[in-house]
C-alpha cells in the first residue's frame, strides 16, 4: 500500500512540475485573447507525456483495486487452503492415483452436471493426496475457462477455524476471488458491515455464496476428510445440508472423501461411490522408486527384490501410510 501511495504522489509531483513551468507566462487581468492563447499553448503536453502519466495512474488504480479486493476477501475469512493443497499434492508419488482420475466413476462425475462422487477410505489410504490430485486436475483442465469455478476444503479436527460459517465463507472467498473482478454483492456486504463494524451472518454468507456460484456455468467443490469436520453444534450435518442445497439450486459438482462413518455414508447413499485405497500398481511404482535405498546385497539379488515387493504389497493392504513409515525407516541408520 505504501508503494501505491508513493507512486500516486510521484504522478502528482510530475503534474505539479509541468504546471510550474507555466508561471513564466502568467497573465494579468485584462490580458488579450492572444496572451491567453499563448499560455494555453504552453500548457499543452506532449502525447507521450500524457500517455505516460495516464499509464502510471491506470497502473496505480489497478494495484489499489487489487489491494482493496484482497482486503475484502480477507474480511470474509483469513482461511486459505492453498498451503494444504500444495503440501498434499507434493507428497504424491509421481504416476500414482491415476487409477481414480481415469476411472469410469470419476469421468462420469467430471462430465455430468450436478453430480456427487463420494470416495470413502480407511485411515492412511491416501484420501487427502487423492483429493489434492483431483483439485490439481480440475485447475489444470479449466485454467483458461473463467466460466468454471473451483473451490476446496481440507477438514482437520485440530483446527478451530472450521465452524460452519468459516467453511461456507471459505468457499465464497475462493469463488469470489476467481471472478475477473470482485462481485458487487460481496463489495456491498463489506461496505454495509464496515460502517456498522459488524460481521456477516450465516444467512448472508449462504445467500452470497449462492449468488456468486450462479455467476459460473459450473462449479466444482472438493471436500476432503469430512469425518474430521466438527460435529459440535451440528456443524457437519448443517454444512452438508448447505452444500447439497447449493447443488440442488445451481450447477454444482461435489467430490468428497471420508472414513466410513455411518451418518456420513448415509448422506451420500444416492451418490456415485468409489473407494480409495492404494492400488497394487501404485505400491509397485512406489517401491520401484525407492528400491535403490535398500542394502547392496538386496540390489544384487533380483529374486529377493521380488519377494520384498510381494510381501510389502500384501502387508500394505491399501494403506499409503505404511509406505511412508517404510520410507522413513529406510533412512534410519
């Protein structure tokens, strides 16, 4: 903000410098028209000078608007899940998880409007990594299509900032931020509450979320680890009700992961379902990439390597977390 303010003053200083040059031609009362014309001729600016000043002002206006928009977005909620998205996506083993992205269930969900794909899985099966891959796949596929909205949430029972209004406000923030300019309804709410120094009500967040979602031709929402969503004060069932209501009214596709919690499974009983587990191919690929870390006598014995692969694949039984433990122990002296 200081840089923007400084640039504005620089532009004003330049204008003042140009105007000061006209003082040598100041005219007195009663001056004839010829004198006046001479003064205004001196005030004329070169085209390149005008364009440069105009460019400075335009650039500063853009920076100021961006600053104000970020201020409003942070007012909605300071929560940002981008860090978790990067962290989970960077943990993946290259080439793994493609079985889900290429599955008939996922492709049907991707290409059909208002669909829900529910992906349950046991603890440690890699649900969050799969969710991050879905987000990355969507962002890559639709990066040049501004009519498609994408928002995601990584639930975590340790976080205290995941109450119902926090979750909905985060979805609103992400969808509003992806618009070419901040939607007017968001600005109006900010202006209204700024004067009164009040906060948005849950009803206002819900209504605004629907209005912003309606600006897109389709919206994809990814919800990871719903089993870790808070249950106090009815947070999780109310949140799901809000999301399903949004989906019923507007073109919204929902992708969700969770452990098999009965009340969660029941809410998705009419949805497309695909279990998340570490496939044998994923485990094989992971082991191949880490085989060089094994002792030299193992590397010299192909038969022993095959036996190690076979036994680990059998022991993993769909749990990616075991692979992480094995990788950690492989580095332990």
